[in-house]
C-alpha cells in the first residue's frame, strides 16, 4: 500500500508550486492521455513508488505534471529516462546542469525541471528545453527582421513555428490557470499563424 503521508506531502508540494486550481473532466482526460499514473509507471519499471515520491520531495526528480481530480499523480512516460542516461539519480542534477555553459543558468533550468512544470514539451530534456528557448526567441524577433513580410521571411517563420509545434503538446485549460497566462502554444504558434498566415504555393495566404 502506498504511504499516505508521502502522497499527502507530494500533493501539498504540488499545490505550493502550481496553486489550487480545479481540474475539470476535460483536464483529467488530457492528463490521462499525455501522462502516466505514477504508481503504474513505477510498477512497469520495477521501481518503488514511495521511493520515487521521496526523490521528488528531495528535489531529485520532477514533481508530477498534473494531479488529476481523483488524486492520481500524473508523470511523464519517460520520467526515468534522463536519470538512466545520466548514470543514475545521484548523477542526474550535475549531468543536467552541465548542458548549460553558465552553471547559474543550468541550475535555474534544473529548478524549473524538477518543479514538474515543464509540461510544454512532449519530451523534457536539456536539448529540447534549449531548442524551445531558441525557437520562441526567434519567433518573437521575426517581425523586426529587415525582410519581414517577404515570402522568404514567411517561409523561415513558419518553419520555426512548425518545429515548435512538433515539440509542444496541446495543453489544457488548467495550464492557463496555473501559469496565469496564455500557454506558449497559444502565444508562439496559434497567434503567430493567425497574425502571419502561411502563403500557399501560388503566393496566396492560408490560415491552416
């Protein structure tokens, strides 16, 4: 049986990070489709769920990405992949931070990673985190480029948006509540495609 005290502590920590916002049926369905139940994932990987909860509380593994309305702790399907790549939990933080030239930046990204709030990527790795940052920066800067509005510029912009689209999931309404703002998909993908429609082969613009 799971340790109820550990589950409560983990739920309390989750609420400290994300705030107390209700999960609707649609939010629950989204989380169930995109994430795994912690206990089930641990059973599939031969890991003790309570030990994993302790590691989360110790800032050594990411907190759940979502708490379903039934209390289920929803975690990425690849929750253990980075630790395995790093050579074990004890090496994970140093391995992760080392991907950034500036250790201060690396530690900030580590803190963001273990907060569990990196629900903006299908797979959360140093490489995808850095690539998302580069893409959002480039998309933000694009309207100020000297050839903005030209066909080559539009092609470059939509290639950036399409790449970000492939990295990011759809998000759910709960995400807007916990982040207190539109999601990055809404800001950098949906709004960009609306503001700068994609030209078709004949030079006309299309909104798809």
